[in-house]
């Protein structure tokens, strides 16, 4: 039986259609949803991701504020930028691109994001609410993974799921969402990371493997159980021998699809859904502010 490709675009399109309708409703009320973004990096991949976010907002009728700082700028410049967006009544949502430069205190930045505008659960209050089962927002990438699996009919209740990666923006919130006693949850979740002694032993036991560690082709088909579902969140830029740049996931796609029942391509899998999920959260933030 051929391996199913879990394509993100059909899922993303459904989310975008809903968002566009809701944005029009807000506009009829005199409200234009506005997202403020903050980038403190000159990495081509980070700049590209931010450009994609702004283009997606524009297509949906969402206004944007684009704040970009040099990676060696003083940390106080970043703190002030985040505070200004938090205090600006014209801004409904704030997104800070991570990771941040080493000289920046990430915790100090997190605490400066208004929790009511924090559409990617950057603030510790919002991450805590998610862990407690009462999320104000579901971060875009974890929301995308859960929506993608649901739309393709992948059952998680009672299944063994391995999440490779423990970041505060993807791995930890996703693991908690999949654990919760709610729709799209009730999985038995193992979180693996750089200190996991035998990663292959863990992933071979899994019904579903989700990778979000940012290590190109860390996993291959020999590390998967026959019939597993693989969701590869990462889009790693890798220079080839001829000087061009490829985008690859954490999973070696060709060998994995020989073993897996279903797998997301990179690119074209989780990425489009993540962008759409961010639009959904921005619109939700604007709706809540409009409703008082």
C-alpha cells in the first residue's frame, strides 16, 4: 500500500477561508486585525519565515507592523520594541521570532509580551494555561500538527506518540496537547531530546512520530515502526556540494516513506498549516478585543 503524503495546503486552505470570513466580519464592525512581529536576526531562513507571515496576513486582510532589529543590537532595544507593541491599542497580536540572540534574556522578552496579544504562547502565563488544559491560545505549530492529524483521520486516542524535541515553542506545548483528556489528545507521549540515550529504540515503538528538533535527517526509515505516521515539523536549510541550498526535514524522507504509512513532506507539510494557524490566532485575538 503506498505511503500517504500528508499535504498541508488543503488543510491550510480551509483554515484561511474561515479566517478570511471572520476578518470581513470584523472589518464590517470597523476593526482591522493587526499583527505586530519582531525579528532580531539576519539569518536568511528567519527573514524568509517572517516575510511569509506578512504575505499570509496581507492575503487574509490582516494588517501588520514589521519590527526588525540587528542581531547585535542592545537587548534593551528589543525589550522596548516588544513593550511598545504590547502597549499599542492598534495592535491586536504580537509575535516574536525565536530563537533570540545569546545576549538577550529570553525570559525577560517573554514577560514583556501582553498575554492577551500573545498568539504563540510566548508568555509564561499562556504556556502555563496550556499545560493546565485552559489555553488562551494554542501555539501555531502545535495547533498545525494537531489539525493536520485530525483532518487526515489519524487517531491519537490510546496511541504511542514520540515527540523529538523539547523546545518551549513546539515540543513542550505539543506534548501537553497530545496528553490532554480532550479531542485530539489522550495519547501516551514520550518526549525525546539530545540527551536521549537510544532515540531509535523510542521511535521504533511509536505509532506516531513528530520531529521538531532542527537536525537535518536525524531519523531514517530504520528508526520507524512499520505503518507509523510521521510528522516532520522542521524545515532545515542545508548547503549542497554545488553551493545550492536544499530544505530538508529532521527525517530522511525517501527511506522513511518505505516504512511509514503516512508522512508529511518538507516543504509542503506542516509549514502552510502553521501559517494559517497563526492567522487564526491573530483573528481570535482581534475578536476578543473587539468584543471587550
